[in-house]
C-alpha cells in the first residue's frame, strides 16, 4: 500500500494506531465559505470512507464553462491549512 520507507515508519510509531483495517463512517462535517484564489466560495466538508477530509465547492455555476473553477482546482497543504486554488491552464 505504501512505499517501503513509509512502511518502516508505520511499524516504528507505536503511539498512534494504524489506520489499516479501520472502518470509517462517511460523515458530513459541515458547510462554510472559504477563499479560493481570492473568491468567496461555498463548500461542503466531509470525511470519506477512507478517513480523508473532502472539501467540495458547491457554489452555483462554479464548475460551468467560464465558471471560477471551470478549468479545475488544486489542493495543497501548509501546516494545518488546506488550501484550494483555481487551476489555470
């Protein structure tokens, strides 16, 4: 599942339980507005069945041709921040 180096780190870390085999309940965490490349966008935040957080923009027309995210979006992390930005080709 992971590369060999990460598997060794997993085996060494004993304070946290491993996620392998854990059954995650898919839940909606909430709705809010966030900054996506300088625009205020409505989003739904969820935890998926793999245990990962999803942030889905839901603003009307945002995905349509000429919409703010019509060319896609990028997700990156910085410390504990999750940053969504507009993708430009």
